[in-house]
């Protein structure tokens, strides 16, 4: 398996633009997590899904952020409109329901909002 | 909710020395404590974990200890090597939940 796949790896955009980050979890994993990493706040959970259903979105900072999981192999995190304070590395992680508690992280998307 | 504090924020050791990173958690209901290693430009990767019914776990040069009464757990790396240089995160998970709460990270530098 190729592991968790994220795209793009780097994104530079201007304030006010819409940004869409994409994630493909490991096949067979039922849980998908979106995290944001910054120097100031560390690694924060934004939202997670189980079987494509959002379970906990309490970490989503505000209405400008939205996440979807239309099927078991694809998820998006959208920011509209983007702001400079959204600049961070965004990670997607997945894990199976049973057998292991390990979360497998993707390589991340480095977002810069100018 | 859970709160995890991690110390130190940076740690520099000589190759061959031991390194210890400490974390405390706030919720006594937490029952799972993993440690992740993050190398430059990559996502975090699990290196070892421990559950609340165990006091210590070891995997080659890496060990984790848990003190439930004091609500703290520690990562011990012996015989450090330059490739151990990375950022290490502790985390805690509350019973019945799937989400992890991460500590702020420790940047470990192993000097050759």
C-alpha cells in the first residue's frame, strides 16, 4: 500500500481565495482524521470521520473551514475564504477500526496564504 | 477535554547518551498513550505506545513508562544515534474516543 496520500504537497494562495486539500486514506481504514500543525499551536485535531460520517468537528476553527468524505477513499478539507492565519501544515491520517490503534499520517500539505 | 503537556521543548544529547521526554495528562479517564516521531518534511509516525493497564513497555532502544496515579508518562531512548534526531510527540486518548490529544513536541538533536 502506498500509505496515506495527500495533495497538493505545497499550496501558495492569496488571501480570500478558496483552498481545497485532498486526502486518500489507506484502503480498508475506517477512520480518517484531519490535523493542522503550526509552531504556535502544535498538532491540532480539526475533524475526524468514521465510515465517511463526521464524528467530531469541534476542532474546526470557524465556518470558513469545511470537510467532506464522499466515499471511503477520498476526503477534502476546504477553506473559503482563506486568511494568512490559516498558513500551516495540514495532515491527514487514517486508522483501521480494529486490530491497531495506530494512526497513519500522510506527508502533509504545506499551505501558505499571502 | 484532555490536556497534554510535554517537556522539554528541545533536547540536545551526545551520541550514545540517553534521552528522556516527559508528558503529563489531565483526564484520568485516558487509557492509551502513544509516542510519535516526526522527521523533517514528513508526517508523524508511531514509534511506541502503552495502555493504562501496563506500567512499562520496551522495544529495543526505546521504552515508555506510565504512572497512572501521577498522570504522567515518559519516553526513554538509550544509546542515541544521529538518526534519532527528530521531533517527538506524546499523545493521550480518552476512554471511548478515537481522537488523540497531542503534546507540543520535543525537538531532539543527537550530536555525533
